[in-house]
C-alpha cells in the first residue's frame, strides 16, 4: 500500500523548472533512495513534501489524502518528519531540548497548565523528556549522558547529523525523509549510519525516503532507487537496475564530462 | 482536511483563523475608506480649492519623505538591513544647514546674493549627512556584517538614540528656527493648484535629484557595481568589485540624499531640533516599504503616496467617519498605512527586489 | 578565550611539536587609533557638557566624577593600545615589556594632544552659539583652571600618565587585573551611590561610617576608598572560582536536596526583600518602586524578545493599555459633575483595583492579539518597525480628541483610586514596594515556568530557526501569539501599578522612549537571562533617578550601551546560566575534540586503509 504518493508534481523557480511533472510513490515499510546529480531537484522535492514551499501543480498524498496546502507543522503531525541537507538544529538549545521540541505536535500542555504546574503537565513533561532521551539512545552512547545538557553547537559534525535524525524520529513519524544523512561523515561513520537506517525500519517500523550521494549507502540499504535529473524521474528500480541504466550513466557522466 | 487541499493549489491554504481576521481587516478598511470619502465629498465641507491645497501639501511633504526613503531603500537593497538611524542622518544635515544659515543670515549675502548662502547650506547639509552615514557604516555596521539580522538592527536603534542625544548635548535641546528667505516667499498658480514657492522648490529639486540618482545607478559603471553587490556580494567580490567600498558608497549616496532632504526641509518647515529626524525617518521607511523596498523609483512613488495619504485622508476619510479633530491623527494614518501595506501587499506598489528574501 | 582555540588550523599535524612562529605584535596603527579615539572621547564628553555636569559629584575625597571620566578614556584605550593581538595556537606569544607601557603612554599623549587641539580651537574662538555646552568654565575645568595652554599641557601629562598606566595593565596577569578592575569599579560605585550606601549602612548600624564617607560632599574618604578597594579586590579574587563551584555543587546534588537548598535560597531572598524597604527608607524605596515597574515590563519583554526572538519596539503600548484600563475603571468620579463639565470624562464605573484587574488582563490580552496578529508573518526587522508604529498609534489615540470623552485627551485621567489589600490602603512607598515585588515575583516565576515548558521550548526554537521549528511541528502562529499575549499581560500589570501609584495617567508618559528603556534593560541584562534582567532593570532605571545629572545623558548612554553590547557582547553582561556554562564547556569540548581527533588519526594510520576512500 502506498504511504506517500506524488502525482504530476511541478515547481518552478522564476523560470527554472525544479520539479517537472514528477510521479512517484513510497510504500509502507520501504526504504527508498532518491539520487541524481546536483541541482536535480531532490531537496526541492523534500521541501514540497513537507509543505515548506507550495507546489505549482500536482498533488501529494499521504495515506491516501492530499497534504498540499497544509502547514509544515500539520504535515509533521500527520507523520512525515525530515532532516536537512545542511544540518539545521536549534544551536543554542541543549541536545535534549532539541529533540523535545519535536514532541510539540504530540503533546498538548498549554500556557496555563505550565504556569500552574498541574499533575498532567508534569506527567507530560516527564514523558516528553523520556521519549527524547529514548530517541537519542538510538545512536548508542554518542548522544546520551552528559551530552543531554550540552548545546547543539558544541557537537561534532557527525553528532549534529545524528541529533537531527533523533529529533525527526522523536516526533513519531510514519515516514522519515533524510536529506543526505551521511554527508560529511567519514567511512566508518557512514557505514554505521547505513546500518542504522536499516534498523530504523526493522525495529521502529519507519518508512524511509532518503537523498544520498554516497552510492555505497544507496547500494547498502535502499530497496528501490529513484533517479532524478532536471526535476524529472529518469529511472527507477533496484540499485543494480538503475546503475546500468543508460540514461542514468549519461546524466552522471555526461554532466561530469562537460563540467 | 481533504477539501482544504486542491490539486494545484497555488497558495498554501494556511491558518483559516488568521486569514479570516485579515479578511475582516481588509473589508473594514475598504468600507471605512469608501464610506468616509463619500460622506466627506458629499458634505462639501471643503471647497475644491482646499482639496487642491491638501494635495499640494501632500506632494511636497511626500517629496521630502521620498528623498529620505532613498537612503533606506538603497541600503536595504544592498544589505537587506534597515538603517534605523537614517532619520538621524537626515537630522544632522538639517542641523548643519541651520548653523550655516544662522551664521550667514547676519551678513549682507543673505539679502543680496541669497543663492550663495543657500548653496552653502545645501553643500554643508549634504556633506554632514554623508559623513555621518559613512562613519556609522564604518564604526557600527561593518563589523556586524553577516551577523543575524537583528544584531545590526539593534545597533542601529542604539545609533539612532546616540545621534539624537549627542546632538542634543552638543547643540542644545531647543527648537531652532531658520531665517526666512525672501526669494521663496509667495505663491504660484499652476492649473488651479496653488503652490508656495518653497513647495515648488522641494518638489522640483526632489524630482531632479531622484532622476540623477536613477540614471547614476542604471547607467554608470559604479551603479552597475552597486547592483552587482546587491545581487550577490560573493560573486561581486570575485568579479573584482571592492564590496566594502561599494557598500560605503551606498551609505554615502543615501546620506547625501538625506542631507539634501534636510536642506529642503529647512526651506519647507523652517525648524529643526534633535528630534527632527525620528518621525520623518520612520515615515520615510514606511514610504520605502510602500513603494517596494530596494526599489529606487518605488521610494519616490511611496514617498508621494504617503505624503498624499497623510495630508488628504484625515479630511477625506476620518472626518467623513465623524471623527473629531482628525488632523491630530495624521501620524496614526501614516502608521496604519504601513501596517496595512505590510499585511496586504508586503512587496509594495512597485514590488520589492528579491522578494523571495522575505521569509 | 574560545577564539584562540577555534582558530586552530585543521591542517596542523596534531602530534607534531608546534612550529614557533612569532605572533603579530602591537602596531603603531593600533597605538595611534586608540590614542586619537581617547582624545576624541574626552573632547566629546566635554563638548556635550558632561564634564561640567559631573564636577560637583565627588567620588573619593576631592576627586569628582568628571575627572574620573576624563582619565577613564586614556586608561581604557591605553590598555587597548598596549594589548598584544590574540595569539593563535602554534605561535609564540610576543614578550610583554616596556613597549606595552610605552604604547599606552604614546596613546595617552596623543589623546592629550587631541584634547589640546580641542581646547585651543574652542578657547580661542567663541562658538557658544553653536556648541552650547562648551563654556569657558568647562574648558577651565579640563585645563585645571591653569590657563588654556599651561593647563592643557598639564592635562596632556595626566592623559599620558593614565595611558601608560593602561598600557602597563597588560603586564599584570589576568586574574589580579580583573580583580583590580572590578574593585576600582566598586570604589566608583560606592562613591557614586554614596547617599544610598550611607543610608543603608546607617540603618544597619554600621560603625565606621564617618571614617568611610565625608559628611559634606558625600564622597568616600581616602581610607574608605582604600578599604573598599581592598575588600572587593580580595573578594573578587576569592569569589570568582567559588561562585562557579557553588553552582556546580548545587547542580550535582540529588533532586530532593536540591529542592531544599533551592527553597532555602528563595526564602532567604524573600526575607531580604521583606526588610529591604525598611533599610532603604522612603526616598530610596520610592526609587526602587520605580525600578520595579520597569522590571515588570522588562520581564515581560524578555519573554517576547529574549525567548521568542520577536523584537517588539512598541512594548509601551501594553503598558499604556494596562494603565489606562485601570485608570478608567477605577477613577473616582466626582458626584453629580460627571459628564456635565465640558471636556470632562463621561464614564467611570469606579471599580476597585482588584475588580478592575481581570479587565486589565483581558484588555492586555486583546491588545496583544491585535498587535500580534498582523505581524505574525513578518520578518524580525519589519516586525520591529510595525510594532513601533502600533506603540505610537496607541499613544496618539489616547491623546486624541476622538477618545477624549473616555481617556481625557492630553489632560489624562486623574483621581485614580488607591489599592486596598486586606483592608490596608497601599500608600506608603514601603507598602508599594511589597505590592510591586509581589507582582515581580509572579513575573519571575512565570518566566521560569514558561521557559521550561512546551511553549518555552517552542519560543526558543522559533527564535533559533523559525522555519525549522515549523517543520518540526511547532505551531508557530499560536506560539508567537502567546508570546505577545503573555508579554502584554505582564506589561499591563506594570501599567496598572503605575497608574495607581502616580494617581493619574497622561499620554506623554507612554512615549517610544519607554519602549527603548525596556529594550536596553533586556539587552544589557542578557537576552533570556532573568537574573541579568533583574539586575540591569534596577541599575539602569534607578541610577538616573538617584543621580539627576546623569538623567540628562540617559539616552546618550543607552545608545552607546546598545551599540557596544551588539559589537562586543551580544550575549549581555550577565549571560544566562546556560550560555555561561557553554562558554566554559566549549573550550572543554574543543579540547576533547582535539584529543579524539589525534587518537582517531593514530588509529587510522595503524588500521588498514578503508576500501574506496
């Protein structure tokens, strides 16, 4: 069953067509990778799905209903969470608080109950805290313990990426969008994260759509690969299928030759 | 939920509550304008001549706003930064012009060769404002380039108050009256519109200066450099443009225009004090937003529109709505204009340059 | 500082011995620049009349505030002139010595020369028509009354001497230097606030008062000054480390004990507050009350600006709404006259303060929504100017003839009823103190409670990155509106108290300047830091009340403070606890990172190369 369906999606940026009548889908429990040369429209696709920019044409359906026109926060509460290509954390907040923010859509406490510190408020606060720490514990010992109270800016680059993923996971998504999750990581860290992506699906039951440049990651974990070029889908299939597709090779190599 | 989302929805259907509120304001504003104008015009309280006078007042007032607005708009166009202290840059020029006028009014020149003192006033006003603007950029803003937007903005608020009260401390807190210029006394008629000579001077010189500025920015090499820096600082730097110098130049031009506005102000209103810059500064910013900030012709149109709105609408709309002593509320009208413009057409009349910048 | 650590180039092999490049040393340019700046600074404070205004404020013995100000410039800038530039790791720090002192001396002398030129020009040409404050008396003052030439030579010597002293400070190790600086500041503070200190010490029965202060001028005696200096020098040497340690130890305690200790600390503070107005006496309590009203507003604005990052420049509007709502609802309408006199206010239900309070809250919340809604989608700087516009609109409407039948126009609303608490009318400054600080405690509590809650995290997230906050599920619209509403309500409490305390309200009390004062308090206090805001509210608002000669230069100083804060310390003088911790932790984390990176490199050299890399 399709969890996410994209139909005829189109987006222009002042004459430049970033996404061009794109059709695609992601089924429940799948791990799908979106690849393509720079400027192929991959991040734009994520921005469109999460409602950060409105599409010009086409429809995006999540669990069968259209989510076009919803605010990003509404889309998140339906169950789509994302990370960003250029890690965007809340730098002055602590590691734990960063993740706790993502529970906003799943909690209800308002101003009055915060002021009165009602029992319900305390319970919810403790629960939020627990869930945040749980999400952080997914990455082993890296983000726990004394790290909880460190500010996000003080983390190393790889840990910032992990924190961002933990933040997205804490919002109880059904679909997780990862934008180049291994960019800037060394081979060992990349390998580890590749395994974790599999684990997210197997243990947490998440469906994952990710953008990646590192073909070893794509090969290692993606069950299906969608190749974008100039905002169009030029190929789709398993890694081996697309890796031998003429058009894909041309998109990558042809571009490289002229560059 | 499902009916919210249409295939191909261009605009995000967001915040129904907020949108409802905005629509309410929109309708109320429109009703107020139409009903008020209708009542005023049918009541015949003002003669056509009086209406025309109001228009002339608005035009000349708007010309001064437009000149000051150029400084906001150019700096914004290049740095995406609101120079809150720009009103004070205008005030320093006006103040400098006063001291020249005060000194020269006691000499024979003032009566015999009044052009010389006037040119001296203009020159000194332009020079002072330019200098202050460039110094401000160098001392307060340049070290903060690239910092989060609010940090230089708060600095600019500090600079605004510093300049106001430094001038109060240096030159006294009293309101200073310019000596009258005999040459500019009297009126002229054009097509049934009565202009004071000073009003003509203000409108004419403002038009002239803005024409020059527009030509400068569009046609010259330096102008091209400014536009390049506005487009993308990094690429401009790679192209061999001295970005720091270009930005300083932008502040200098804005300062010069403010200085010129100061001179015209002195002939139009005849008064200056350390507070003179604050309100015109904010209104000029309003004018810049009204016309589309970052847009030079926009500043001009925005200035004129704001001047007209301010002078005409209390009599036209507010009195029609039965509000007593409506002229007291002309500043309210100006600020409301800002709020309404930002709600309904945030890109301004002519459109903001780089509109996608506003997140 | 952290910068020196951060500047480590990644390429430098971490294991290798650092190459001993000599770092940059002080330059002539640096000396000239600071010297000229000092000279211009002194000339400027003379020209705006500060020197003359401060000449009767004696600080220590015969030394008055103007001379302290005049020598502070060469001292500070002499220090900067003689300060070596920051040293990058791997470079050898330049040796300190006579040249640093010499640089300070030169800068000071240069300052003296600039001042000499200033005196020369203004002494020989009469420009009082233009520069109203450059009087012969002012010039005589900065030339020690010794004649323009001889006097300015003497001043040059003084400036050079203090410049040299400033330069020499670079030779003193950081800790004693800092302690000495703080101690000197305390001496000036003790001299400046002598009426306050003397009153407090007197009420406390302090025995050595007459040795410490001179009875007529109120200045510290030399003995007093030395005593204060030594006391604070020692204190700051000892206390700096232990204060941080105390904080650490407190956080290390188990939850239950921490609650007890925290509770005790709060009780101690409340106890101190309870006796404070009696120690201070009427006059000083009155000033403190004034500061307390600003404190309330600052706490409210701290939520809007500090937590949510919404720069509201029209904050005074909410203060005005609170004051006018209270005034209109509680004013004492003269029997039989109401509505009959021309120009008088028509309406007045004559509620008590407590009956009016719910309406005040309601009106404030409504005002918050009215101001907040249109600006929700606006970017920070636009928001600032539009809120400023709303502030002015509010004031102008209260002033207008249109609303005169309700708000009294320029005449305002008078005869506002007093407050009764448990049958006691609050009239005396001491009672008002309790009343205001009751509200203050509430506002502090609200600040902390909201900061550590769902909504508080949402505010901070919006401040840090609005679009990511939205993408992470934060309802940005609702959170921003709540920030405006809460801020508005807290400010309206300030307004309500203000109205009752003064007994009347006039539109001119609600000018843009009030918004700016509150903004300066919040920024100087350190955005989002509640203790910082409390301290800066009291210092920044009480000082101009206590020292009338400073009041004239209030906004000049505020302007400089804002610029200085943004250029040098955007985190505020008293950063929030987290940021303080972070400043220390960043260094630790960086060290750990360096060590880990080195270990990693070593491991990778040993391990087989990873395929494909």
